[in-house]
C-alpha cells in the first residue's frame, strides 16, 4: 500500500484553489465534490461546488424572476454551489469578462454575485464560459483546516479547463487524476496536496 504523505501548509490561504472531496468523505452535500475556493482566512472559508448540476431549475425562470430579458440563446448551466443560502446565486466565469465587485478573480476563474454578469450573459456579451451556482459551502474559523488535517479534502491548483470544459461527471475523477494520486492506495490519513 502506498503510504506517501501528501502535505499542505493550511496556514496559507486556499483562495483560488480547488478543494476536492477525498474518497472517504461521505457527507451527501460534498461526496465527490470539487469546490472552487473564493475566500479563506482566519475568520473562515467560502467556496462554490462546480460539479453538481441542477436539473430542476431553469435559467429562463431565474432570469424572469430577476426581470432580465434574454436576447441571446444562452447555454449557462445551473449548479448546486453548496448547502449555505441556497437562494443566493453566484456566476463562476472565465476571467475574460470583468464585473465590478467580483468576489474573486484568480487563475483564470472569476466569481461574481453582481447581477450585471447575468445581464451581460443574457445579452450575449458576457464571459465566454460560465455557470450559475446556487448556494455556497462555508466553514467557520479553523473548521476547514481541521477537515483537511483529518483527510476529508485534497487541495489542488485551480484549472479553468477542468472547471469550464470538463463534464460535471468527470470533474472529480479528472481533478484527482491530475494530482497523480492512485485512489486504490489512498488512505484516510492522506489528504493534503
């Protein structure tokens, strides 16, 4: 059995990184989740899940509720971003489009809660790639660091190709494979990258 230890300095911010659920994480909200981290500091952490598509919510319905009139045949997918504040929406998009008040813009990936991004997408002038996520994942001070130390999460560099161009059903396995981890030899005490 491969017993190599993968380490991570969790005292540094994970903002702009991917958090990948370890195979041992069985929480139904996070099983096989890939999370783009928007913030991480001494007060806590916040990120959005980028591989849980939502089938029962239509973008046109959301745009109608926001009184946004679509002029373009947009193909923006909708995702479950996490169990916190499920009625709050964020647009995870390529950094080729800048909106005032972006929450984060790192490694070619931006996250915005600004309605102007949705308006721009509906008008066909928004970012080249994106998804609407509903809700987010949040951790209180020290909680995420504790979960990482227990081996619940694997940390990876953010990759726009993985986030935007990989099918949702492949994001988790591709993210793990990109780290060179053999899941057949993965144990609960290994979980840091």
